[in-house]
């Protein structure tokens, strides 16, 4: 659930600057993938389902209506 919210937020505000552990500053667009890589690096299970769910939500509620599709 957290990864879904993180993914949707990163798509809504892709140019926001995010600071990771006070060491690296990057655009919010890359935050879900960076967090996923850090989870794998630290031995946590990667939450790909959250990213997939977030992408489907963003696709159906944001991009699909802009492409002329029905508003879901």
C-alpha cells in the first residue's frame, strides 16, 4: 500500500526534489525505483505489487481520460 501511494505521488509531482537519507537529492519521479533498490539492498522483500497497483491506478484515473478514454 505504501509503494502504491509513493508511486502515485511521484507521478503527480515528478519534478519535486526528494532527499534520501540526507545524502542524495533526486527528482520524485525516481523515488519509487530508488526505494525499491534500497529495499533489495538492505534485504527486505521488494514490493513490486505496490508499484504495479500504483501504475494501474495512475493509468486508469490520470492517463486514460486524457487519451480520450472514459473517466473511471
